[in-house]
C-alpha cells in the first residue's frame, strides 16, 4: 500500500499535466484549422477535470496496478470531439490536429527534463522532485510513442490516414471501430513494445541533443 501511495504521489501531477496538455493541444489545433467543436464544448482547457475519464483515467489504471502488481499500467482520457468535416482542408489538417497531441507530450518531456537539470544544478536535497521530474519525462515519452502508433483511432493512425491516397485512406479508416481492441491486444501480447522502445529512444536522444548546450554551460 505504501508503494502505491508513493507511486501516486510521484506520478499524479506528471500524468495530469501530460493528459491535459495532450487533449488541449488537439482542441487548439482543431480550432486553428477551422473546427471549433472542442472549443465550444470547453475542451480547449488546461483544467484536468475537463479531460479526465473516471473509468479510463482512474479506475482502469488502479485495477491494472493491483491485478498485475504494477507491472502493466494503461489508461486514457476523454477524447476531444473533432468534426473533421469542418477543418479547412479536412484530409491534410487531420494530420496536424492529430500530431498536436504527441507534440505537446514531447514539449512537456522537455520541460520536465529542464526541471530535472534544475534540481541537479541547484543541488536540491529532496529526492521527491527529481523522482517527479523523471516520472514526467517517462510519462510523456510513453504517451508520445504510444499515440504515434499507426492504428486509428490513435493519433498515428489519423496521421497515416491523412497521408495515404484517398482510396487507401478510406479503406484504412474502416479499422477505427476495432482499433482500440487491436491496440489492447498488441499491448497485452507485448508487441507494441517493439514500436514504443525505439520511438522513445529516438525522442530521448533528440531531447538530450536539445539540452546539451545547457548542460555544457552548467558544467
């Protein structure tokens, strides 16, 4: 029980920020490209309550934590409602709206990495802040890689649909009603790790490259 409390304390803020920024970014991008549906429904917000799904964000992760001993966690937020038909160029702009979520997670991972560097630079003695910063980096890299997996309704699936020629895009989009179950099966069979591991490693390498000048300055 103490392990659960400690895990929740360390991951609570990073997860809330990751989910909130991801969904708000989708809403902002949709509005920018012509669809105000999410904006009108109050989803272009940094208020986590607007994006939390009681079942997917809270209940499922807790049940999985106890049933797998913390070895496997999965959850999701309320998807942002987007009317792709209202986008100025629906097929093209779909990719930008989808990409906004993972891009927000990449930016958040960078911010947490800067926090971690700051904690080390100022020699903060309390381990909690360093643990939270590492949790923030990991959480956002996981969300970044997971959501880029090219199966609809994940963001990567929408990006791929946008890039495919119309004939193939139409056929590929038919997968969407079954996409959640396909992804869950791939997660449980640990097939998705073969996608996520290299994507996370590449993203982490890019992050290290971005902060390298700062590290050299501090050293």
